[in-house]
């Protein structure tokens, strides 16, 4: 009888240890490559939902926003006056989305020059520092904001290499050299749509597409249209 | 358990100090940090020559290499070579007495290693299965992120790599090591230390693969295609180290098996008297020895591409993505037969016992396994039918691939004719052996669609091919693995497994396995590619069905675990020496088998399948005890 | 435990069982094979969206019809054997007849499987060489398809397919639109990792490798839309690399090209000359 008690105890310990390990494993997986979701505040105009996204792109995300990988290139989004590294955005369906992007990074150049042309946005024209452009020089591209399921792509020109007062680690100040890009697009049906960058901007990784380009929370995210 | 008297035991703390698992883990951790700091030290030296090296990668690679070395040193693998260098006489065996402690360290008793393998492989089988469950959680909804998209790929990668890596030794590890010396009338394997080494390398590898989640995972699946694997996060290095360790372990395991079977057969055990399982092991070992080095070389190139920035697989720099694909599948296709062939052996070994008839067509069965083994080296480009390389040799690969059905058909014929007019007993091991025919039939015939290049255009890279290899590997290998467990564990442990729970396990596993994987053929044909995190809305019902069945299949595995623990830890009903009425030699020995197997080397007078022919056992290990070998 | 030696049964036992199995097999095959051919066959993927897809459906139908008798044989055999030859579990162990071999059975089996395999290989080869079956054939295809020909390049990149039409001034688009009743020569290549272009209903699959040109032929039929997937794991967004393509009547195709050319005009001057392969710069160093 005493033997059975000890055995039961041993089995209980093993089951508990397995449970702890599995719990640890699952929670580690949930956090890895993840990004918190940000519900973009919704306004209404004529009964039609309108949202404003204010985004910036930075050459290095910095130890404050990403202690593990401070050198990763990244998108940041303005949430209640704070720049946050959240790349999963909740927006309403059939809404008008006004986007403002502050572009602080230098150029990397597009591998496929075709992607240097804005598409899927109002008028297929993006405003760069107030000037309307229907294409940028592919060699000047620093990043793109693209939602392939919408056939939406907006190339973002990089800050010139010789520009003064370039931004180092994020968050960047408005006094740092940057371009301001604005455009408008419309969300469609509900669903989860990925967005990504098409410029090979992850320096040091093969084809410029590793690391931050393959980790949600830096150059990739979701538009969760609800 | 042991027939050798156990000496007076020192206190517990004293037994924990020395070369054992604990020391191994400690030295492993020490080695890990040593490697890490070594890479950083090279980096800090800032020599121009090393400027191109990726030090993030290098530090992880060196850390793991040194960690593994530390682990093996801690287990005591260097003690013997050093003892020899210092002039001590050679010994063949070590640490074979000492109760339960033998199972937690280097032990050269093949029976201990077999049981270590059984438990170790079983653990990683469950870890791999857990990952499969997590994959199916994600696929409950067409487009919803339970796991972040990158994590999903990591899960797919860990599941595939774990199963394809660890399970290569799934039958040769536990049953091969435990049974081969018994079946051929030997007292040990040819290289007992190497035997132990293969096991501990595999265990180190399994843990290393899991640690990939701390380094960002890896996005490539088990195939690890270049150049994606060179682009991938540091987690990829864990994959490379894992698979390289598996490759080395596999190669050594196969070598050991071949050496043992060729050189250590007892008198009278001619080639035509070998149990058919031994032939299964032999044909598999040939594949292991010949294909694993290719894998190791491929991974070394990938490792150099990642760390030293060489260009073996970078197209614009003189390398080629095709090179990786060809090297990988030159290993990869024999690899899937490494998984399948031991299953052939176990099934054909079990059928005569439970049909009470001799194995029908012994030579044909041997030819079948050897034929599969040989042909599997000539089919690898059927994985590349639509890749654009060598389009004009596709007819050859169609032919060579389909030729494999001929030797596979031998196995079917021998099995079927053995059952014909037999006296079939539906024991749990027999049920697993019989279900193998159903599963492998489906797996084999769907393989016809994949081997046929026109049909492969649609089925390649889809859930169809995924369902196909789950039918052959899970339906073939894992079912045979469980058949082997129910059949031989009473011999290995000396205790019975509960028959009723075993039958419940079998039926739930068999039915749920088919309910899980058959619909995946349809999902593939309807256009669901492999390894996708999203799928069309129209496929949700199929995927939900599969997920639910997969969860129940997982539960069925827990039923096995319950049976295993209940029977072996709690009930402990002693098994009779020969519960199945087998004529094979291992069943003529006491359960569990004594440390030195045979008091006297047996003399064989026939094969173990003499059912209905004569009542005398095949070999009689009798007489006075002999000295140690 | 030793079983008494088996007492031989009358020789008729063998033939009676064999005859029953044989008759049941022939009946089952005779019923199942036509059912499979006529009922399941037309429903088989990938559908008849193109000549190549229809060829695959025929190929699949032949294969399914071919394996039906094999499955029937095994089903009949196992059902018969497992029900007729079971031992009484409560009785003492009795051995079966010590049959060890039968050269007639062996020879027949080996001969039949060999013929079957050779037929399959021959049939597959014929179907493959007829029109390429929609598969990627590398830079020098052996199964060429002539006819009204349109060249379209499929450029895979992480993580989107774009398409170039060299006969329309190197026009590049982000959507795939093809004219109906045309032989399309697809040149599939990649700018980074290995991808695979899969147009399900057209029966096309071709790997996209960096620096490699992989040609696949497809003869379109009537207007329809089709699903495009990436069928080779290519990184983070592999599962999201899908789209819908369209086959449209020739007039509509011309109009679509015109409209695309206007959209394309703004980047036309930046485009490199059309080439069947592009060597992507690895861009590893730096940062």
C-alpha cells in the first residue's frame, strides 16, 4: 500500500512537471514573434467610419522599444501621443483610412522596380512632403507599406544619404531628417489582412528579407478588419 | 533483476557524483557558455580576416557544439579512450550493474540502451505530437492567429523535424538494440559504447531542437530548403545542429547494426535462418549508413553559408538552390524508407506468431526489403518534378519510383499468404500489424499519384502529399512501433501490458488516425498547400473535422500512456516467459532477459517460423554457464 | 506451449477459399471500377479549366480506376481471411498448415505487379510528354506546345507574385489575367527564396527559383477565374501568398492590357529590360 502511494506521488510529480513544461512552452510560443493589437480610434463622417493612422518608419528601433533586437528596422505607430511598436491594427470594415507616414530611414532600393508605383489608394497618387507622386525612383525606396490582399502598395522614399541630423535609434524627433507621406485607402470586407514591406531593408540578412522582415512586430503586421 | 549480485551501495550523494546524466547536463551548460564566449572572443579580436563572419550565428553554433561535447564528456564517453591512453587494459562493457541508475547514464548493456531508447523516443514522440496538436489548433479557423504567423511555421518545423529526425531510430533504437543480439544469439552489440553514444546524441539533439523557440524559431519546415534556411533567424541553427546530431547518430547506429549482424551471429544462424525483423534492420541500416553522411555534409554547407557567409546555396554567387534540394532529397528519400522499412520487418515478424504459420516466401520478403532499400537511392528527384531541374529525366524518376511498388508488393504478398488459412489470434500486437496493411495500402496507392508526374503537378506540395506520408510513416512506422511495444515490452520489462486497454488504444487510434488523415487527401486536392497558416473559407469544415479528430487521436495516445504506466508501474503482473507461443529465440529466455543474455551461446537449427512443422524450439540455450565475453 | 504438428487438410481447402476470394474480387472490381470511372472521375481535381488540367483529370481518372481493383483485392482478401481463418481464442494454440512457398503464386504476383508498374510508368510518361501536364519544365522544355502563343513571366518575391508580359513592352502587373483559348508560356522565376507558382484550376505548378527560368505551358479554355497559391514554403507570409487570377475573352484581355499600360506608365522608365532570369543581389553584408 505504501508502495502504491509513492508511485502515485511519483506519477503526480511527473504529470505536474509535464504540465508546467507544456504551459511554459505554449506561453513562450504565444509571445514569440507576436505583437499586441491596437484598436485604432474610429470617427464617423456621414455615418461612414473614418480612421487616421499615424505611422513612422525608423532605421533602428532602439533598446527602449525592443531590448532584444535594438538594431532592427521597424514600423512604429502613434497611440495616444506615444510611439509604439504595435503592428496589428484593428480597423472597421468599409472604412476610409487616412494614413500619415513619417519616413526617417535611408534608402535601400527595390529589387522589383515595379513596386515603386503607388496602387490601391485614392487616385493612385501619394503625397510626399506635400507633392503628389505617381511613382518614386525605385533606387530611392526605403520601405513600402503594402497590403497585398487589397493590391495596395505605397512606396516610401528614403532620406538622402547626406541629409543632416539623421535619426539614430527610435523614437525619432520631428526635427530629424524625414519625409512625410500621406494617402488614403478604403478597407473592404471583414478579415485579417497582412501588411508588409517589399523593400529588402533588413541589412545583414540574405536578400535583405530576414530578421525584422520576417518577424511580426517590426516590418510586418496585420490589418484586422472587423 | 540482474543475475549478478549487487555490491553494497554507497550513499545517494556519493552516487550522484561521477560521470552520469547530472554531470552531463552540468558540463553541457558549461560547454554551452564556453562556446558562446569563444565566439565573442574571436569577434572582439576584430581581425579583418573574420570580418564577414556572422557572429550572432557563430556564437550559437559554437555554444551548441561545445554544449554537446560537454554533455557527452559528463556522461563519461571520454573515460574509456583516456583509460586506454593511460595503459589500462581494454574492457568490453561498463556500468552494467547498479539497478535503476544504469538507465541514467552511459551503459553498454544493449538491453538497457534499448529501454533508454524506448523511453527517450517515446518522450520525443509525444513532444512531436503535442506540436501537431498546436498546429491543428491554428487550423480550426481559416484565418485567425492563435499563434503569430512565424510561430505557426516554427511549430510545423519542430513537428516535422522532430518526427523525421528522432523517429528514424524509432524502431532500430529500442527494438533493434534490445533484440538484435538476442535474435542472433549474441551477448552484446559489436560496438557497445557507440551504441550508447547514438542514444545520448539523439537526446541532446531533441532538446536542442526544442530550444529553437528561444532564438526566433525557424520558418523552413523539416526540409530546410535553401536559400530560405540561410535567410532564417538564429533558430535555424538549432535545426541544423539537431539534424546533424541525428545524422551522426543514425550513421553510427546503422554501422553498429550491420557490424553486429554480419559478424556476431551464433553458430547455425545462416542468412536464410535470420528472423525477418533482422533483415528489416539490416536493410534499414544500409540506408542509414549511406544516406546520413549526405545529410551531414549538406547541413555543414548550410551552416557555413549562415556563419562564414560562404555561397554554396546562393544562386547569384555561384551556388544553387537546386544543389540543396538534390543533396537534401538524396538523403531525404532514403530517409523515408529508413522510417518505413523497420515497420515491414516488425509486421512480418508478428504475423507468423499470431497466424501460427511459417512466414510465407521468406526469400521474397528479404528481396522485397533489400529491393526497397536499393531502389530508394534512385528516386529522389520525384520530389523535384515541377522544380525545373532535369525536366527531361522525369520519365526515369517516374519509372524508378513506381518500381518501388514491386518490392513493396513482395511484403504485401508474403504477409497476405502468411495469413492465408492461418489460425489468426486478434491480440493487440496483431491488430497493429494487421492495420499496417490497411494504412500502408492507402499510403502506397496515393503515392502512385505523387510518383506520376502529370498527377503530381496538382498533388505536389499540397495536403495530399502531407496526408500520403502520414499514412506511410504514421500508419506504417508508428503503428508498427506500437505493435512492437505491445509485443516485446512484456519481454523487455517482465510485466504484462493490459490487454483491454491495449485494444481500446488500438481501435481508437486506428479509427481516429483514418478519420484525421483521410480528409486531408481531399483538402489537398481542393487546393490547400502544405504548411499554410490560412486556407479558403470553403475548406473550414474539412479542417475543423481533421482538427477535432486529431485532438481525439492525441487523447488516444494518452490512453496508451495510461496503460503503459498502469501496467508497468502499478499493476506489475509478471509476464510468462512466452505469452504469445512464439518459436523465436528471445521468447525462450526468461522475462526480463538476464544481463548476459545466454549462459551459453545457442546453436541454431532452423528459422524461427517452424509453426506446424515441428515442436522443438529453434535453438536451445542450455548447459553450464560460460565466462563473460 | 508446443503445438501439435498440423494434420494436412484435404487439398480442396485451398482451392475453395481461393475461388471464393477470386469471385468476390472480380464481382467487386467489376462493379466498383466503372462506378469510380464514371462517377468519381469527372469530379476529380483540378477540373477542366485548361487543356492541361483536363489532361490531369483524365490521368487521375485512369489512376483511380487502376487502383480500384487493387484496393478491391486487398479488401476482399482481408475481409475473407480475417473472418474465415480466425482461431478460437479460448482453445489451445493450434498451428496452421506449414505453407512456406508457392512458386506459381510468387511468379504470378511478380509478373502482374511488374506489368502494372510498367504500364503506369509508360502511361505517366506519355501523359507528361503530350503537353507537359502544366508542370514546370525548366529553361528548355521537352514537351513544347505550339499554337497561338502568349509569353507571361511569373516573378515570385517574398511574398507576392507579379507578372510580366514581354510582348506588351515588358508590362508588369500585380494581377494575372490571361486570354481565353490561348497557349500561354509561363516563365516562372524568383527574386529571393524558392517559391512555387500554383494555379489550381489551370493545373499549373512550377517552382520559382532565384536565377532560374522554369517554363510551364497552359492552354486556356473558356473565361473563368482560378486560385493562385504559393506551394513551396517561402517564409513568414507563405500562407498569405495567394490571389485570384482570371481567364477572359480576347477582347477583354486587350482592354485590360491597355488599362494596365496606363497604370504602368509611371514606372516604365525604371524597369530593367525583360529577361528570363534575374540574379538577385544577396545583400548580406552591411547593416
